[in-house]
C-alpha cells in the first residue's frame, strides 16, 4: 500500500492534530511507504512531521512552495495549470490513495483536482463542510458558488460526526462517507480535585467557574456572547467567575467587555487544560460553528459539565438542556440559569463513559487506520 497525504494549509490547527494522530496509527500498522506533501509555509506542521519521521522512518516528507488561500476554489478554477502540475507529480509518485487533509472544502482542494486529473483514488478528511456563508467568511456567498463542485471530486470522505455527514450530503457529496470520531487522551483527562486545580491555576475557590477554551476570536468562537449572557442575568453575574483560556485577535476587546459589564473574569493566555477542566464547574462553547470540539470531549471525559451551541458536534452529543441558540445571549443565560437552579448537576454518566470508551485516542487511531486501508484497497463502502 502506497499512500500520499496532502495538506497545503498555512495554519496548524486542531484538524492537523487529529490528522497527525491518524497518520501515526497508519504508520504503526504497516511498513508500507507513506509520503506527506505539506506547504513550506506551515512550519509547525513540518516540524511535527519531522518528529513523526524520526519514530517512523518509512514516512517521507516533501514540501511544496504554495499554500491554500481564502479564495482557493476560485483560484483553482481560474488557474488550471496549478493542478496540472500537481497531477503530474502525483503520477510520478503513483500512490494507491491520495488523502487530502481539509479543514474545510477549500483547504487543500488543489489535491482533489490533481488526483482526479491523474486518475488516482482520493479521500478527503474533513471536519467542517459548512458553507463560507455559515462561517461568516468575507464574500462567503460568492466563494460558495465556486465550491459546490468540490464535493463531487473525492472518491470518499472521512468526517467526524453524524451532523457533518449530513452536511456533506446537503452540499452535494454522493460518494461514500465514513464517520471517525475525534479521539482524546482519556488517561490525561480524568476527574480530580477541583480545589487543588483552582489553587494550581490561581483561580477563585468560592465562585462558580464558567470557562471557554480556545482561540479568542469572536467571529467563530463568540466569547463575547457568554459575557453578554452573564451580564444580562443578575443571578449569574453575582455567582459566576468567567475563565477564558487562549489568545487571539479579540483578547483586548474581551478585556474591555468584562470591565464594561463589571463581570469577574480571568484570561489565561496559556495553561495546562487538564487541571483547567477540573477547576471549572462548566465549560461553555458558544461558537457559531464547530466540528467535534476536542475541548468538549476533554471536559466531558473529566466529568465537567459542558454547554454548547445547538449545532454540529455539540448537537450530536450534548443533551437538549445543555444546548442553546448561540445567536441569542438570552438563550445561553436561560440554559445556565436553569442548571444553577437544579443544583448544577454533573453531565450524564452514560455520556461520560461513551466519550471515554468510543472517543479515546486508541479508538480514533484504529478507526482512522481501518478507513484509510479500506479506501486504499478501493473499498469505498465506508458509510
């Protein structure tokens, strides 16, 4: 089996983390040749690949001089010579399968065109098949006009939740779709002493801690919606202390919002997430879209309550009373207030055990490796 992985995104994100974990499972299962083509613009991904190659010498790495852009779908249609050149390289390498690592359908879409032109089987590993308009992207509606055909190019998709599989079908995918849930280190993320965790991180002991973990960027993550929700409810404002773990372009505005609304809060630019989850009473995910958030799985595996948008992976996993409309801060406030009135119940034990059993790192690696092997053999009956 000769595999070629392709990722020309200039940004290293959560999807790359999972792709590398899946790649390591593939490498550990066989001594067959694996080549990874990556953009020289993504230094962090290249560094991680080099670390993998030290453990698995049959992994070879090759860089390309280009990277995906925000107008990648239009660019590929208007500059067909780009995928002609990549198709020729694919023919030279002659893999059994091209695996395109796609954060969304535009990322690494050059590989979809090139594989089709070269007559080589292609699989897309994609967590977020949303439209650009749904994601609030600039010129989103126009960009979506150029993206529709991309869902017809792969021979199969791997995605991460049932909701994402439905979105792929809605956007025109007719090929096989395999669901491989993200996986987490359940040995690292486990219940523990809340008081000790708060002391370690310097967080207040006498307050209800509500946390948001992730890049501080309002367009997607919407941390400001939680501030507005707590500010709108005097009971929440008096009882809660907000914790934001991360950094990003809207960090300064978040500071200003907390001061404006006189809401107690802490912004941690970086911390070990394992004790952070143990310190929280609840993790809140007010995002306008997500795939299957690792932070949700990690917090639930810790036994920490999670509230999230009634969308995507949160919709697939969280009970109805732990979901809200992220566009309405009153909906967020209502969910949190009801939880407080009910005595802050823990997440359902059945859900916690489901995460720990079926969404562990080991379960993910086995499922990903199995799906790749089937696809490389031409077995596209993956759904």
